[in-house]
């Protein structure tokens, strides 16, 4: 189901992309600076805008790194990439092991907000799961489709859908506690007896079992790694996108603690359109940022170093699968209320079975707002 996304963006976005390639160090403005070097200062932004990711630097986060541009400063110990953007300091903070593998939601609730606007990239299922005790609200849709996949050996199986996996007794390797797997079991697409929650992120078990298993992964990563980088495999791998099973999770939503949105509403009116432009500019010309991401991972003690080939393939997949895309009106960054309601309806019984409660009367408007998204900014196509 590969659909090609055009690489051309409107002239205003190309100008933003050009700015991205020329700036971003601590003494100059970064990408998508907007209407002048003091645009974010004029919008009453705090001195720092911090964007927390859930993993090490990778191409999937390129739109956020493109806010700063390829010439930012990298603190390899903390995993923080920073630069001056339109008059304020913008930081993109790596997560995963660097934050004790805590959820991004937890990072938002423990962050110092004295003079910082804290934004986290988190998925809609995480937001729904934490809606009662640690609510968050998204201000921009970044990854419209979750890149979560299940991969398999096409020489062993001829799976055309995830439901086909459930018709076999293949072992399914995944991270214990993944909500999407509870959905797949609950909807009858996977049998509970097939699950093996011992997966830790590597291919060792899958390869040792000769491709008889099915394994969790990301479509922007595992298919390329199995085919090109895992020395003991290096042959084609099949993949099935969980999104296509009916689990329409938003991934990497730009999210905040709700009262912080009200506090920083003036800043968000200027910042969110910049984030839209930086994302569009990145997809139009990803090379400068993906090169920087590669060097950042070389400097880090990262267990998931990203090669230039992997980064290039990730961008190709993002475009072909429309993981980052416009809505029906041509806008990049909006959310759909009906789709979010479906996620609430899907997850409520799952979370109830896990003795996890969602907010009473939770509705889509509690989880996102489109008020800061500029409807005129989108990918051309």
C-alpha cells in the first residue's frame, strides 16, 4: 500500500526550508524563523522552548530538529540539541535510556517550567492512558500514522493482514505492556497464546528461530535493518502496519500539560506554524538534518545508531506511507475529532481490564486543540 507523496512544498515553505539550511547555531536564528529574528520573543515566549522526544535522535524526529537547522549545538552527554530560533533557545531533548525510559508524559510533569515552555512528543494512546492522573493536550499532529509494525519472514509466511497472523500459531515478539497488542488480541486478530512479551528491541530471537516468529518494530526502521544491516539475516522482510488493523493511533503529537497551553497561548500562536513549516521543509529537503542526526548518534553512546542509509530509507517510507501528511483540507498538523473518539472508545475497555482508569467523560477536546495550527500550511500534493 505504497502511495507517493510529492516532495514539492509551497514557496513560503521553501523559504522556511532555505532558512533551515543556513542557520541554527547559538548565535543565529534556526529554521522557520517566521516574521523576523524576534518573532518568538514578540509572541511572549519564555527564554527556552524544550521538545522532549521518546528516543535517541532519529530521522522520525527530523521536523523538530529542523526548527533549529543543521548547525545547532549538541550536548552529547545529555542528548540535547539546541539553537537560537526567532529570538529564543529551542532544545530537542533525546529520551529513552537518557531519561530512564520514562514516558514522555512523566517528563512533562517533572520538567522545570520556570522559564521554559515544555512540549513532549507522545502518542494518543499514551495521552488517553494518562488522562485521569497526568492529562496532556496536543497542539499539533506530527506523525499522523503510527509507524508501528509487525515484521515476518515472507519466505515462511504469506501474511496479507495482521488477522492472517492470528490464523497461525506463530510466536509474536513484542514489548510487554504495549496497548496496541491488547487491541489486536481483543479484536480477535491475534491469539493471546501467541504472545511473547520478552522482546527487548533486538533481532536475536527472531533470527535464532529462523524467521518462524513475528516481531514488533517500526516501519521506518526494522525492514531496512533486516534487509541491509543485520549480518545474520540480510534478506527481505515482510511488514504489516498496525494502523491498518484499525488501531488509528496518532504518534508523536506535540503535547503539553493543559494549563501550560493557556499560559503560553500567545507563544503557541507563533511557534506551531513554525513547527509546521519546519516539518514541511524537512520532508522537502531532509539531507542536512539527517546528516546531523547521523553524527549526533555517532557522538552518543546510543544502542540504536542510525546510518545514513537507514535515515534516507526512513524518509522514503514516511513519504510513501504518508505517515506525516495533510488532512483532507490540505493542512499539516490538524487532528480529527471522530478519529480521536474512536481511539477513546477502543482503549477504555482495554485500560479498564488493566485496572487503569481514564478521565471521567473524556472527550476529544480534552486531548487536542487545532486552534494554533495555521490552515494555510501544508505539504503540496
